[in-house]
């Protein structure tokens, strides 16, 4: 029979590497929670129109990367290529925008873009994102950036940099876009490129073709058109990042891949990843909520790419905890039902316990204990059951001590408390 394979270009994780993936995802989520962000759990598919309007018709994401299909009711459905549009939809639909502001949420899950697969670029990938909705204070921009930066530092990452820019307010962009359009009108592009520039001239800066890059090298730069208010906000962001010792470089040619950005925009770039170096990105999107039919509220957030952060941690050789390490492994010798009952009792107390099944001989059972990576093991034969005493063996040192079964849980909790995993 032919073997099934995963669809092309998806990322998937299984032990032991899935432990590292989980650790990274949890570190980011904990950092978000530390700053007061709460879970928002949303569908992975939405009305296609939400992304067309929210993410923008001129973007590569909407033009060629969406997984769009018709459902059984004839509706056009799209697998979410990003998280912000869905968060806006839910915020408007459930009237969160009329409650306490800011709305601060995080999300974590799979996203889908039909890109050409390569190292670090997948068709199904994972993000942890946060969104802060309803505040236009530059300090919240810094809070959002700090959530990501703290997570990266906690993971031990070093070789990354934060790039920031400002896309200004509506007046900035109107002034700038008219200058940019005038400049582009002097250039001779093919029809498709012209059509793209027509919808959003900023998209041309995304173009990888050298001939386009070279003519755009002398194009006007948005940063030169910031209104005094936008410039003051951007200065406040920079000053506050400096005060928090968060290093950054200003990149006045940054182009984010999604159309909704206004004001502060940023990307985290890792040096050890080759072409797909963006480990996260985000920014302010002050017109998005109104554009999707909601109140005219501002917002800012980020999406961090968990797959790429894992690659970055591996590139830096960082050690990551194996989340599944067992506290105890039980080797039953003809006592399997009693051993399972003891295992369950210990598990109720929060201990991680494995055991061998299938009535193995002592040698096979000890091999299984070794392989399990457990910190301690016991052999449970009829004698041990009768006396209520077991020899608790520390697997690393090989040393054993006698412990009564009734005190085994307390004893193990005492021993493992040093590792900080039983609160
Ligand atoms: P984005 O820059 O499109 O922003 O994606 C954020 C991160 O997701 C990227 O920096 C990258 O690490 C990861 N990523 C994107 N595409 C792929 C892929 N094909 N394979 C692997 N990783 C990928 C957003 O999605 C915005 N929603 C972020 C945001 C939230 N802005 C404001 N709020």
C-alpha cells in the first residue's frame, strides 16, 4: 500500500522536538499574560471577504497565497492567513469594542499561506500573536514590542535585531503617496506591475526583481513626510524603547506584507536563518476596525512565527527543556494491576509516572525504565507489595534508597520540588 505523506510544505512536530516547540510557544504566551493579555480562540476559517478587505487586495497574501474554497453551502471560505483580521471581526461581532478599553488579547495556532515551501517557510505554520485595541498611546506600542522582546530574551536568543519604522498617519500617507505616485508615473513598468502600484504603490518596495529595486532606490521615503504629530509619536516610541534597554534600528524602507498598517511598524529579524529571517512582525493598524464595519478604534499587535523561532533557537544551540521528563518509572513483576493503581495515585498527585506493560521480565522492564528518561524507578514484585517497601533508584547515579509505598508520593514530591515542577 502507498504510504500517506503530509501535504507539501506543512510544518509538523513530534517528540522529542515537539517539546521544544511547546516550550517556545508557552514562553511567548506567558510573556503576553504577564502584560495582561487574555486568550482569544478563533476559527481557523473565515469569510473570504474578511481577509480581502482586512489584509488588502494588493498584498501577495490575498492575491496568491490564500487557501480559499467553497463550503457545502456555497459560501466562499478561507483558511486564516493571519490573525489580526479575525480578532477585529470577533471584537466587533461581540461588542468588545464597546466595553472596557483597551481590549488586550493573545492567540496561538495554525495559519495558512500557499507560499513556495522552503526552509522556514511553510504552508501551514504557527504564530503566537497579541492585539491591543482601543488605545493610541505610543507607550502601548512599546508594551507590545516588549512582550516579544522579553520572550526572546527568556528563550536565551541573542542574534536577533528589532527593526522599527513609522508609516505615519493618514495625512502623512496621503502626502507621501501622491509624491510616490508622481515618481512612479515617470517610470516604465509592465502592465501587471503598474496595476499593482495602482492599488498600493508601497507594494513595489516588496518586489524582488533587481530592475525594479534599482529604480526604486531613489524613490521618495515615507519617513521624510511624517506629520509633526506622527514624528512626535515615533520619537516617543524610540525614547521609551531606549529607556527600557530594548535595542532597535530604524529601517525606513521596511515594507510589511499586509496593507492595514499605520504608524509604528516593526519586525524581529534573526541572523542565523538565511532568507526567511523574520521571526516576528507587527505594528499599528488604526483604520482597520472602521474598515471592517466597527467603531473607529486604533490597534496594535504582533504575530511571532513559532516555527522560525524554534529554528533560531536551534541555530544558536540553545538548550531547551524536554517537557515530558518522567519523575518515576514503575517496573511491575507480575503485579501489573497493582502497579497501574499506584501509578494512577501518584499521577493524581501531579507526578509524571510511566510503567512497563505486557508482563516483561526484569531485564526488559529496566531497559524500558532507562529508555523512558525517568529520574527514578522502582521494581514492584509480590515481595514489595507484601512488605509495602520499595527500592527507589535514582537512574543517573544508580543509587537506591528504601521508601514505604504509602510515603512514595510525598517523598517524590520532595525530591522533584528542587526541579521546580510541582507548585
Ligand atoms: P506577518 O509579518 O505576515 O504578520 O507574520 C508574522 C510572522 O509569522 C512572520 O514574522 C514569520 O515569523 C511568521 N510567518 C509568516 N508567514 C510564514 C510562513 N509561510 N512560514 C513560517 N512562518 C511564517 C502578521 O501575520 C500580522 N497579523 C501580525 C500582526 C498582528 N500585526 C498586527 N497585529
